[in-house]
């Protein structure tokens, strides 16, 4: 029904008549909720439905109807916030100000807090119809939020503070000094109140307050210092459960505003010395959270004093799992020297050889990345030795990683990611050697004559031109492989996918630099790379990589305009770009260690042979109806990062071996290439393909599946299934062919006898 706007409107009119005729509580509740679902699905009459719900909320005295109206308003606020007018929000504010019931006020405030984080709040504070600006300080929405900030109900206070925070962040052009102070004071009051209580309700309220602090520090950077000081002060006296959440908040703020990291590092280290006196779960969790904040705050490298404090605390009170989690965080933040020592300490504390090989591989990878910290600009011989040393440990690590894999846990993403890193380092090393060859093996004296003869000006540079072309193709191939890894990582979190994307951009950057500086400087374009630095960076690793990209592009563009290729300045620019990329410590993101979402597809084909190596017999004048069934399997958290909207099934067949005579067959009958999209229902899907095998022989049928998420992105998740089909000649054609052969035999024998008689 929701696909037909006319039918949806007719159904709405019918339901309105029913509500008017039968105004009982159950009838009103069912009808209103049906109205809401219909409006949200059909995307028509949504403003009318909002007005209707507000009317029932304001005039209907029944609490059940009011609660249903609030629930449906919350649904529409989440799905269609752009349809809310200023009058709608004003009416909801008036209802919240007038109601004496805390439960109803809490529900209305939750709707308003949802709307305050969307475009609706900008509509509310936009220019009114009389060309008079609406002052945020005098609006009913702000009055309601200020009134609720210090309410004795924690939920109401949390939503009031959230509304104030969203208004402060969204309305950047307004003079909101008073609102900023109200938001900060309200957050401080909630923080003090909830940090002393470890009940689930207090922790849920504290999460809302801490999220508001992160948003306020990001949207109003001049308030970030006071927010951080409040958190650090309260961190000493808070409960352990609250401390963990506050550490997460501090880490998020330090990721967005790295300049605050140095200021909080001293307090964090002092606190780390005194916590963890017991081995409770909360204390162990707090050790991990606080160590994470220290890693984020220290940014580039840990000082020896900080490392000593962390190791001393871990040796005294922590268990092996806590040490592993801290080492994992160190690898994610790029502190590979600390991670290597922690992985080394865990090697003798595991009982399984697979765990041992896994930890040993992580230790080798950390050691390999630590070798790259000694790179120095314009010291190319040292760079080659550092890369060679790093490759040595990476090869040791990939051997251990392969030994750690099992059939149930094949570690496919980890192995492919490390293999790509090894190939990238080898490509970097080869490019530096190629650049050095301009000095060790300069072009011959006749290179200019050869270039003029061939009409290729680049040949005057000697063999370095061909080597550079090979390097450029190699980096483009690596970028393509990183793209394949990205498409195969359906279950990865966004930070891991962004990390893979950054590695791909590094390969594309170097290939573009080679083309712009040496191979084709005249047609090189910098416009498509110019927006690299405009994107918002969510981590320090991404921020530093973006900075390197921008610097390299500026250097390449400057050289491209000033000098003709190939000079020592061009090769030095390429080598310095490689060193700058490698000096940023690699971040091993969450998906390398932990799979929070697990999605897999199992396919079943019919008909299927009893023996997988045995082909299915089909006559060549018939078509094979191949039925493909599948089941989508999920882990404990289905749809955490993305959900499957449809499954793409691709069926192709190739001829393995011919049998019998060759016939003239249309080209359409020689190949089978089909694709279908099916939507799973209750994680099950099914479809059929009609395949034609006109050519006699054995055919190989491959069925490959991929998935399409809610955003329309296609992910190559697999699996890939293969069966064999043997195309046989149909009996009628075989009989006619035999009769023709028998009829031709006497004629051939007669021709042979005639030939003999002539001789």
C-alpha cells in the first residue's frame, strides 16, 4: 500500500472516519499508530500526521493516547525531521511546559532532543515570516531546556542538557554566550551527580552527558579546555564504571583536538599510578581505558617514564587478557615499540599453539613497523636498510600468521592486509633504487639522439623511464588490490575501511607523482587530488596521512611547473614522499584484531551431482534450470555496521573440453553470463537460471554471490561455487547423423574403387 500514494491517502481518510465514529481508547491507539506507519512508509501526509498527533497530545485527556502520540512523534522525528515546521516544535514545547507529569515531560523532551540534533532546529530558529529574527534565548524551546537542566529526574535533566548542547552547536551564527554557559554548567552538574552512582540508570544518563561533552568540544573548541579540566577533576573521585566512560570521552576529545593531549597527559599518568589496586573486572577495564587515553594523548611516541609506569602497573595487578587489550590499543594508536614489548611478554602465557603464533605474528609486525621509525629525510641509503629490516620481520610475521589460521578462523583479512603491506614496502624500496639509478647509471651520451629518432623525449633519460613506468603500474596494481580488499570487508568497521582506503590513496599518490614528475608532466592534472585535505579526519593517523598527502602534492605541483624531467630534484621528491609516508606509524585497526559483526552466505545448487567431481548430464537441445538457494548467517550482532538489502548472484559458464564434431553454432549459444538480484526473506533467498549448452563437451558453471547494503554499495563477500555439466548430443540428432554417415559410406567406397581403376 505504501507504494501507492493515492491508495495510502484513501486508507488514511477511511481510518479518520473510523476514529471519529469509534473513539474508544484501543481504536484510537491502533488507528493513530497505523496512520504513523503509513505516513512514514509512503512519505505522504507526514505533516498532517504530525499535526494530528500533536492535537491528540494536547486535547485528549487519556494517558495511553498521549503516550502513543509521543511514541509516534519520536518515530517521525527520527525518520522525517525535515517535515517538522516551526509551529510543530512550538506546540510540542508548550505541551511540555504545561504538563505536570514527569513521565510525559520526559517523552516530549526525548522527541525535542532528537529534533534538536537535526535540520529541524535550524528551521525553528530561522527568520520568521515578519522578517524578525527569533532569538534563541527567548524561545520556548530554550526556556524548556533551561528549566529541565537541573530537574530532579535524571532523564529529564539529560535531555534538557542535550537540547541546549545541540542548539549551541547548531546555531553557530547566533550570540549564544549565555546558552554556552548553561550547557557547560548543566553538563558539570550531571557529571558530578552520575559519576558517584554506578546504577544502570545513572550510567545511561552519564553516557548522554559525555556524548554532549564530545559534541560541545568539537563544535565550540574554545569550551574544550574547561570540559577537559572538569573531566580530569572528577576522574579522581568517580566510581570505576563512570571512570571507564569518562576515559572514553577524554579519548574522543583528544582524537578531535590533539592540542589538548599534552595538557591531560600528566594527570592521566598520576592517576594510572594509583588505580588497579585490585583485580576486579572494572579495575582491569579501567586499566585498558586509561592506557588508551594515554596513548591518544601522547600522540607520536611514549616517553620512557610513561612506558615504565604502564609496565610496572601491568606487572603488579593485571592479567594476560588486560595486557593483550592494552597491546592491541597500542598497535591501533601506532605505539609499536610498546606493543612489541607487551606481545613479547604474553608469548609464554598462552596454552594454544595458534594463540602463540598469533601473538608472535603481532610481535613481528610491531617490530617491523618500529624499524621504520628510524627513517630520515634525504637519507636514502638509510631508508633502504630500514625498509629491508622491516621486510625481514614482516616475512617472519606472515609465516607465524599463516600458522595461526584455522579452518574456522582463516584470518583472510589479516593475511591479505599484511601481504599488501609487504608488497607496498617492496615497491617503495624498488622505487628508491630506481631513483638512485639516475646517479649510479646515468643515461648514455647517445640518449638524446635516440629520443629524437624515436620521437619520444623521455628516452633521453635512459632506462629510468621504463623502470618508472613499471613502478607506476605496480603502484596502480597495489591500489586495485587494496580496493578489492575494501570490497571484501563487508563486516569491517568504518575506521578499518578508512585505513584501507588511506593505504590505497598512498599508492595512487605515488603513481600520480611518478606520472606528473617524469612520465607525462604536460597532461598531469592536480584538480582531482586537490580536495584531499578538505575531508574531516577522525583519527590522528588519518590527520597525519592527510597532511603528508597535501605536502607531497604541493611539492609535485611546484616541481612540475618549474623544471623539465628528469633531474635529481624529481627523484629526490619521490624519495622524500616515500619517507614521509613511511614515517607515519601504521595503525592496525579494530577489524585486524576483532570482528564485531559476522556475516556469511551459504549456497546450495540444484541439480547437484553426488560426487563433486562428477558432471551433470544435459542434452544439447535442452536448457538446464539451475536453482540457487542461499542462507544468510549472522553472528551475535547482526547489522551492527551495515545490513544486507539484496544478494547479487552471478552465473557464468566456460567450456572446458569439446567432444564430437564442430558445428556452426550462434555465438549467443556458446556463452552463459547471467546476473540476478534477490532480497532475502528471513535470511533465505532463492532464484533460478536457464542455461543453454549447445556445444558438446564439459562446461564449468561458476556461481558467485555478492551483497548490496542499504546505501547501494556492492560488497564482494562470496562464496564462489563451481559445478560441472556435460553436454550430450540428443538421440534424434545422433540418429540422423549416423544415418547420414551410413549413406555417405557406399559413395565414398565407390569413389575409391574408381580411383584405383584409373591406376
